[in-house]
C-alpha cells in the first residue's frame, strides 16, 4: 500500500479535508500565541472523526506545534509557574486515563464550559480589581492544574483553563506564551503513551494523516507569531478573555 492508498483509506470528502486542514492551520495560530481559539480545532476534528478518535488525531500535531513554540519563545518561559501546575496536571491526566471511557463526554464538557465561563467572569473582575494573591495560592494553582490535566486527557480541552491561570498571574504577553508552550509540550509528550497503548487512538494510519496536515500547522504558527508581535499586552489580554468566553459558550451549547 503506497502513501496515496493510505490517505484514501480515511475515506474523507473534499469538504472534510478542507475542514481538517483549516483545523491544523488554526492549531498553528493557537500555538504561536493566539490563545483561546483551540475550541475551533476540537469542534472540527470531533465532527470529522468522532470525539475520542479526534483526541489521538490531534495529539501528535499538538506536540509538533509545541516544539516550534518552545523553540520560538524559549527564553520567555517562567519555570516557577510550570512547577506549580505540573504535579496536579500529571495527576489530572492519570485520572483522565482511568475514567475517560466511563464519564459522559457531554456532561463533562457542559461542566467544563460552565467552569470556563465562570472563570472568565472572575478574570474580567480581576482586570478591574487585581487579586494579587490568587496566582500564588497553592489551592488555586493545584485546582487549575488538575482540571487542566484531566480535561487535556479526556478531550484536549485544557487551553481555556490554562488561559485563566496564566491571565491571573498577569504575565506579559511573551512570558505568557513561552510558559504555556513548555507546560503543554511536557504534558502532551506525557500523554502520548496512553493514547498509543491504553486508548489506541494513535496509530500508523493516524500518523500518516498527521504528516499531511503538519505543513498547515507550520504555516499557521509563523503567521500567528507575526500577528502576535503586532498586538499590545493590554489588547492581547482582552482578546484572550473574549475568545475564551466565546469558546466556553460554544462548548456549552455544541
């Protein structure tokens, strides 16, 4: 079986190919620092491949995009925030692996949407009246880390939750992007064996599909990185808040 035969085995329509290529492009934009638009990727891939299968399709592309992000923004990473979140995220991933086949995805995503929307309202409030002790609170960091780890394993939905935490830290734009890039690179690599050996959502065929889509990820990343340079810190924060809120509403009513 040659390369084209493997691609034909996916039996995708032209519309579906365009849709997943667009999702890959948006993934590149998202990893370049245009946060909050990741919900678009989740919706498109779930529509084409189904909820659980789409997580395995997406994960290798996430890792490739993460590599570009950590190289591009490496010097801006703030490792103290990563260490605060990482232990709880690892626990969240492990719990997600365990209960991923039993929990109702619809119920889970509705709960997560409510949490995200509620958190965004809190962040709008703290934009006007900063709560400087919140990011340093161990319970806040642990709860955000656990929710992010659990949701990234079950449905690659950690982005909005991580956005809430990093917005609360009030990190400047590049530090926000660089810190999030390293955090998700580490956690996505940690997730990969579970998708291979436990859920079986990553396979040779899915990796072939990934190889076709990765050029769109790369194009999206560099176009997004150029756009991010043009956005001020204040407008960047406002953009993330608005898009994250919209993503939570879409997730709630999808």
